[in-house]
C-alpha cells in the first residue's frame, strides 16, 4: 500500500471516529444558552467548585478553582477566572486560545480535592481522581463525569495588581490569601462559546 492510499484510509478512519464521537456527544449532552444557566453562580463556583482545564488530548492539565464568576462584557456572555501564575495549569491557559470549566455533582467532591491539592507536574492526578478525560466537539478537554461543561475563549488576560487593593481590604487580603507569596493571580476574562448540560 502506497503512502497516499494509507493516508486516505487514515483520514477516512478519523472522520468516521469524529462522526461517532459527535453522535455519542449529542446523546449525552444538550447545548444551552448562557441566559439559561440553571445554577446560582455564587454557589456554583464558591461552594461547588470547578475544574479549569486547558490543552489537548496529547497534553493538558486541570486544576480545581473556587474563584471566578460570570459577566456580560463587550456584548458577550463571559466567564471570569483567577489563576495563580505558579500553577502548572497556568502555562496551558497562557498557551491555548480556549479552555473549559467543568462542574460536578457532590459525589465528585473527593476528585475535586485531589485535583486541587496535587500538581500535574509530578503526578497523574486525573487518573488518581478517577476522572475520564473526554474531548468536546470543539476539541477541548473535559471529563465524562462532568454534569456541565462551559467552553471559554480568552478575551483578556491581566495580572491582578495588589497595589490597587483598597483599604481596609488590602491588609486583610494580603494576609489571608497571599502571606506575602511572590506568586500572583492572573485574571482571565473569556467569552462563553458553548455550555453543555448532561442529559
């Protein structure tokens, strides 16, 4: 078999796999509009937590986050995420154009704790957490156990300047959240491109 025929067969195989994956996706998730988000956003992020995941099937990382929110900015529904630049996931977020926010039922609280306390630099925390990596139809990474997946496309990335903290919050926040650590939080404002709700 020459290379040309082999490449054609491989391409047909990939297309068949993509079609099958697309049908399987449609059987598991419904796409909803941002205006139809079913959750209280303060509870969703502050109490339930989320996984922030960036990269592709060959190389990705995820981390648990409980800082963030939702907004409407520049005529677009958007998410807000705050990520420390010392986190391994931060490099993936800087490199990639898009990423996902994944939300889970309470039974996965333990998995979220693992993903929030262990680093992907030196451990396969996804495997340890018992999560199943999946690709969205857009090719972004999430997890089969997620009850809701939000796909996000970066609009603005900006360092939080602690010098601009107002009083009396400045002293309190620096003491409670940073303890004078050198790592800083980066602000990610991102357009919501898709929201997938598990059926």
